[in-house]
C-alpha cells in the first residue's frame, strides 16, 4: 500500500465511522475538530486508523498529531 | 400518608411488535414470536430456538457519540422509553426541569464483553476494543445510556434481579414514589438476544429442544413442556405519583396497588413453593384488596418442568381451585428474562384495557399441578380491573405486582 492508497483508505474509514463526508477531510484540517472527537472517541479514531493501516500509534504521540496531513505522514513513515 | 402510584405511559420493543397496537393484536390473535436460528446450531447450541428481534437502526434518532455506548438491549430500551415518555406526555423540556428517575432491570451484557475479550486475545492491544466496549459491557449499561440520552436527573439505578429484574424495578420505583422520594420514575426491563448472552444457559439443558415446531416449543403449564425458549427486547412504563399525573393532566392508565417480594433461600436454579407464595401474599396484603378482586394472573411460568409446577402450586395455595384465569404470555414471547417483569405488566395492561385475556398458547394437556388452575389456551373476552403479575429469578428472587385499571 503506497501513501496515496493509505490516505484514501483512512479517509473512507474515518468518514464512515464518524459520519461525515470524505470531502470534509483535508490535509490541513484539524482532526479533533473535523471528527468532533472527545477523549473517548479519540480512542475510536486511533483504533480505526490502526486497524486500517496496521500501524500502532503510540499513546504518547497521539496528542502531537494535530492534522490529517500529520497523521498521513506519521503512518507513511511506519508502513 | 403514602402517595398513590400510577402508570401514565408505556412503550415496548418486543417479538410481538414494536408498538402497543401491534403487541395488543399479537396477544389477541395468539401469535408466537419464536423462530429457529440456524446460526445457533452452527455455534454448538443444544437448542437453536429464540424469539426474533431486529436491532433498531437509530442513526436518525441518535448521534454517533450517543449510539457508540449502546449494546443492543440499550437500543431496545431507548425505543421503548421514547415511546413511553411520548405516551405520557413528557417532552425533553419537562425532563430538563424535573427530577425524573430511572430504574431499569438488566442482568447481563455478554456480547460486548465477548467481543472485547476476543479483540484483546487476538490483537494484544486494548485500544482496539474501542471506546464503547466498557460502557456497553456493564450491567448498568441501560440506565447509564438512557440517563444521558434523556438527561434524567433523579435516581439512576439498574436492578439486577435475574428474571425478576424488570418486575423489581417497577416495584422499587413504586416504593420510592409512595414514600415521596421521587415524583416520576422511568421503569422497565431490557434483555439482549444475541447468542453469546445465553449460550451457557443453553448449556445447562434449560431450553426446549422442540426445534421442529418453534412456535409450539414454549408451552408453559402444558404436560409436555420440555424447557424455556429465550427471548428479549425491552419494555418501559412511566410511574408517577397520582398528584403529579393529575397536575400535568396526564393520561392515567392504572395504579400500582401492591408490590410483594421474597427470596427462597434455597437452590440456585430450582424454585420452591413457599418463596413465590410469600411474594404473592405480600403483594395482596400491601394492595389491601380482597383476593377475589384480582381478575387475571399473569404467571411467571417459563415452560420448565419444576418452575411451572411449583408456581402452579403456589398460585393454587393462594387462590384455590380454578378461581381466576391464569396464563403465561411466555407461551407467545418465550422467556424475556431481565425484561419479562416489565413487559408482562404491559401485556397484562393491554389485555385489561382491551377486555380480553390472551390464551396460553400450546397449553394442550394439564399436568397434575396445572390441572388445578383455570388456564385458557385460547383468547377469551373478559373485562377485568385488577391483575397480578409474577416474576421469579435464579437464586430464588421473587417479585409480584398488583395493578388496577383507572
């Protein structure tokens, strides 16, 4: 899976789970604001991303990943 | 001076229907909600019989952040409670400005537990269980979800009293209102229907294996009964002080006259006669009525050999020979367990309001105990104003409610 394929899969999965349009997800958009995450649903976002990508996001690093672009980069580096 | 306690709204999500009208018609026409579920056979079940319930799709009614914490039985309970509140004339503004309580029977939430454990074992990563798993897994999942969704501000408590849970919830709610501690309480019972929830119950040979005739399998009091059939869903009644109901101009449907309870102090699964009889007598005593005023007895009878026989003895001991119609609606619904005490109040209410007693379907031949009871196997037209409903559970917990038409 290359980075573009990964981005498409992640976006589709997040849009379906959090009931938004794929078009709402852009690289510069804030993840928490776009998905309307609180401390609990943040766990679901992490779990979903891990399931789709196979990459485990360290708990200590979750808070530093602010935008979707940062998330894609984090995952792509670890594929 | 005790407050009078009345029922001002009802809602149900049952294998007999999702509206009160549907359920009334199913009761009247003797419909069975039981099917054969091939998936259970593949899972190694001794009996693949179950009530058929569809899990509601609540995407239009509730947000993702509300739904993610709800196991199936909380979804059933949401539907039943939304309908009951609407029927009682209660809107969100009222709930926001009054201390409305919540007492709901629930005694398991197996499916989310199993799924979370499977994930932990397979993935070795607890994060993958998701945020909903813990809230879905707890026994109090129904009350925690309903309390947050409807923004309830009074007592918030799950009643786990095995198969008497729903009945105890109503009885305890009535006690709180009688004593002036709450003016209104949402009461009910919910039961999950997934295979994981009752696999181990199947394992103790408690279920009917009349798989070739699913709709004839649940046959309480019948000589040839061979076990219960599991069911589920949810049922909600709105309990309210009489004064509050009058003040609101609410529809006053009935009055909770008596709540009796007891514990057998005996075997974990085999009921006795003394415990249930004491529960019946306590309810009648607290109701302060002549036993002849009771026009219908909704029995707990689940279609097991010992349970039905001992309940028949207890009813006979209290009421005597064939003095009042006795039926078990479980002949149509199967055993709705944690939900049953609440749903059977609603089934009985629907009969009382519509002047009939639903036949105890599949009652073809009495045994030596049920022969002493008046058990119609087909629906009869009968007007009655007071009924008694029994619910008994594992560990010997017993609950009896007496309710009068208003």
